[in-house]
C-alpha cells in the first residue's frame, strides 16, 4: 500500500511539474512572439494612424498592402530593398551549399579517417574558435583586400566556411555511424569519396539540414561584416541595408516594419520546413538502428 501511495504521489508531482514547465514555456513563447506579431501588424498600418495612436494601436482601422508593395517594388529608387533581398538569397544560398560540403568533408576526416595529429589539429581549431569573432575583423579585411574581393559577393560568401562548431556537430553525429558499413563498402571496391557520398552523407541528412539552417541563418542575419566589406548600395545585403532603411524611414514606422518583415519571413519559412530535423540533428546520433 505504501508503495502504491508513493507511486501515485510521484505521478502527481511529475504531472504538476510538467504543467508548470508547460506554463513557463508558454509564457516565454508569447513574450518572444509579441514583437514579431507587432511588427507584422504594423507593416499593414497607415502611418497617420500610428502617429495619432502614439504607437499603441494594436490592430489597424485601415489595412493596407501599400507599405509592402512599396518596399518590394524593383523600381523603388529610394532604397533598393528588392535588390538587397536577392543579394541576400544568392549569397546565403551559395554560402550554405559550400558550408555543408566543406563541413561534412572535414567532419568525416576527423571522425572516420586516421591521420597523424588529427586530434591535436581539431583541438587547436576549437581553441582558436573560442576567441571573439570581432578580433578577426581587421585581419579578415586585409585578406579580402589582398584577394580583391572587397565590395563583392565573394567577401560575404567565403568568410565563415571554417566554422568549427558546425564541424564538431557533424563529427559527433558521424561517430554514431558503425564503421562496419564503411568497411563493407571498401571491401566491395568503393573509394573513400564514394563511401563518403553513398554511405555516410545519406545517414547524416538530419544534422546536415540543421547545419545548413545554422549557416543560412548566420549569413543572412550578419550585419557587421557586410556593412564593412560592402560600400556599394546595390551590393548590400538586406540585413545590412536595415540601417539605411531606418534613416530613410524615420518618420514612417509602417514602412520600416515592412522592411523588417521582408527580412524575417525567409527565416520563418525555412524553420517551419526544417524544424522536424532539429530533434534528430541535435541528438548527435546517426539514427542507425540495430
């Protein structure tokens, strides 16, 4: 009887704890969601309503798409937001593809290949990655200047392709892949590259999706480096152009909100399509059964 009472009490306490955790997470989710919803709604408002209400008007009396239409208009001579959006999509897309290829190949070498000093090299890279990224700005600028990549897309694509954290994630994931699978492929005559492409990469789809999402988001949201590396208005990325948009649309919070919405929407769409891979990816196991 005492054991039954103890188990019943334990179940009640666990249920209460789960409800408390759910309530806390729900409140935090609402808090984080409010600014996004506010910006979304403001982008559909008329500026005069915002000024008259002192900025506290929740839902507009007059819904309008003029702000978004003005922002994405390719003929907008005031600020080329549409061009910035295309620049960001192109640069972030190419950067993500290269990042996934380079990170996966590097992780495969550290996880499944044997060569002298691989642990020392990897630990050295981890140590160097612990320094703040801001200390690399001047050396990175000098390198881009020497290569002649400044004020061009290459200056925004290639920096960041040595992200040790992403290599670490994929490396830990690959440790969960049985070596017997690769040995079987090698016995059948597969080369190292074929083994990597045909055996390892398909099993790493969850973590590669997560790393690709991290790479795309990091490159898309980067503000400081594009502001330094690019001085041509038409070659700016959307995030870097937000600073200029704030100056131009100082008296138009509705249009400023529309620019912010354009910058946020791709991230939301990508996350909605890729969220199911997060649990699989960050579990750091290959998902191979048996």
